[in-house]
C-alpha cells in the first residue's frame, strides 16, 4: 500500500488488518512498527526503487493512495504484476453545476499531460492514463473531501472552531442545503478494503464513496448538537465568502455530492452515520486543539455577518 502511513492510508491499513489481510504499507520515510503488518520505505518517483519494492513484496493487490503524477501511473503499469491496482482518486468530475456526480461523468482527457499539474488536475490525468492502459487490472475509488481524527487539512477544524466560539458560521447561500462532497476517513478506508477484495468483480471500474445526502447545514448542525450549543448559520453568496471561511464550499459550479449506488451494489459499501464520524472527530479536536489557517480572518467574517 503506497501512502499507507497517511491519513486515509492508516484507516485502510486498519480495516484490511481487521479482515485478516497481510498488509504491507509503503512510503518515503521509515516508520516504527505498530500500525502496520510490515512497512517498506522507498521513493516511488524513482522507478528502480518502485521495481525493487514490488519485487521484494510481490503484492497481489497494490493500493495506491499517494499518486497524482501521470508518470507515476506509467511506472506502475510497467512494473506491477499483481492481480489488481487500486487507485485512490478524488472528485475528478467536470463542473456539474449542482448535479450529483455519477462515475460515468468523468471523461478521460485528450492529448498529453502538461508538465505542471495541481492535485485535482493530476488525478484527472492519472485516471486518463489508467483508462488508456490495456493490461493493467485497475479499480478506482473516488472520495470527496475526507475528514476525521488527525485530519491534516484541518478543514473540519475550521467549522468546529466557528461553532464553538458561538458566532455565526458563514455558508454559501446557493449550496449549503444541498448535498456536499464529504466523507469520513474510516468509510474511505472501508471502501479501499472492499476494492482490494479480489472476490469482487471490480476490475476496470470506478466507484464513488462518500456520505449520502449530507449537506453543509447538516454538518454544522451536527457539530453544534455534539457540542451542545446553538447552530448559527449565516448564508451569504458564495462569491462573497472570505478566504477560508467555508473550506468545504460547496462551490455552486461543482457537483452536489456523489451518487454512491454503484459502490453500494457492487462493493457492499455503506456510509456511516454522520453522528459517529463527528463524535470521534470531536474527541480528537478537544485534545489536539488544532486551528485552521482561515480562522485568522474570523473578525472579518463576524463584521460581514453584522456582529462586529
């Protein structure tokens, strides 16, 4: 599992080991034993190191959580000889202007990948190259924004901080009551484990994995209930939101969440209750007390909401 020590990777490792699957995590840095069955350190950008690691471990399934550069997909295609390559992607869909995303909404890109790519475009190009392969037995998992305990992006902390301080939480008027692209890290680890199960007919298929029907309003109100405080949402137009005020958006141009019926039907995926995800996340938040960088602009938000 490349990226097995990361946020989603650790959740996937735990779920695979719970199922009795021998799990070998891999990443750039050496890690102490404890979380993983075993661990291999190598630099995946060096194809010789990738080839050596694959030869050493001989995985039946390669779960890849750390790839967003097309050349790294090409290296996997040349070197991997196992039975399934599970690529963890993201929301690679074009602007759907409020329509929920279905797996078939992704259309592979044309031409050759540019040299410089951001994360989302990199994932799009990786999926494009995966779709072009002839012999690579791939499966794709497409999570949206993922939160949970130890969320390194701190986006979930942005909402917890604002609810906890008692002030209004600015949300986009256009989309805060629509389904949002959100998932719990444990659910995505679960989806990854399901995709790694060779008994499931998942070859050359992509699967959305997320909450179902959870809006930004549901998220904020769920946090408020868990904290025992009122939920004070202040809708304003998306274009007027200060930087970092609502890091999950949702941007009105993007999809309104994802349709997860294929993953439910073919993999057996079922999302957890939002309340369970928030209970564990809030327990981490109370101990770690993280602060999202956007919270530095809180006074501007309160002024915009008319409370300063």
